[in-house]
C-alpha cells in the first residue's frame, strides 16, 4: 500500500496590485495569497513595498525598483504591451507577462471612434440639443477609405478583420512582415 503524497504547504503568494484593479483581481486568484494595494505607480514607497512582493501587477516597472525586489517572481502587465517595463531591470528568475483576449473590445472601440468622428456625432448631438435639426446624416462613408493598422498582434489582426468586413482598404505595418501573413489576413 502506498501512502498518498502530502499536499505541498505553500506560503501565501504576496501580490501587489493597483487599488483600481484589486476588486476585479481578488476573486480570480485561486491560490493562498495576501493582496496588497498601491495608489499609483508614481508612489515613492512602491520600491520598498516590492521587497516583500512575489507578484507585481502593473504595466510599469522601473530599474530603480529592481534592487529591493529580490522576491519578485512575476510581473503581470495589465495591457497588451510591455513597453513600460524595463526588461533589463527585471530580477533574474522573474517572468514578465502581458494580457490578451480583449482584441474584440479594442477593435469595437476603434471603429466606434472612427464612425463617431466620421459622422461628427458630438457636434450633431450638440446641435440637436439646441433645436438645430439641419445637420446632415449623409456624410462620406468609411467604406472604400484606407485604414492603416500598426502592428499585427491579437488586436491588430482583429482591427484588420473589422476593417475588411466594413469594406476599407486595409494596410498593416508589422515588425515581422511576410507574404504568408499578408495573404492570411487579406492584406
């Protein structure tokens, strides 16, 4: 008869996160943890607080913070990029991650903004509220116009897809261009 393995007794993971993200993040963490919050990334006490942190949730990491951050094992960005994380300053053994899965929402926002600007919705709304109904709804369509997409990551690919669906002439710039990728995305 074999003895079942003993459960590993893990100390709670110490997570430091912006107070604005803490309410949404806390219920998602399914390991024993201690959640601490900070007010802003410009907080001078942040470097000292990183001394006792295992996981830092932020899209900013400065070289000045690396010396005290010896426990740090994960920097979890809150956006698609890691541009504001000084990767050279990240402690050895610490993983840096970003997020994705919000490409539909970003594409939706991009096209909502393009359509609102194209139709001058803000000015038309203001005119209507002042009794001026003369604003025209017959304005140039987005269809057949040119859309430039910078980057072909998850978000860029979704924006390309929406642009093609709406009949725009889509052009994309990417760090890794290839004929196969262009063909794959109809560019």
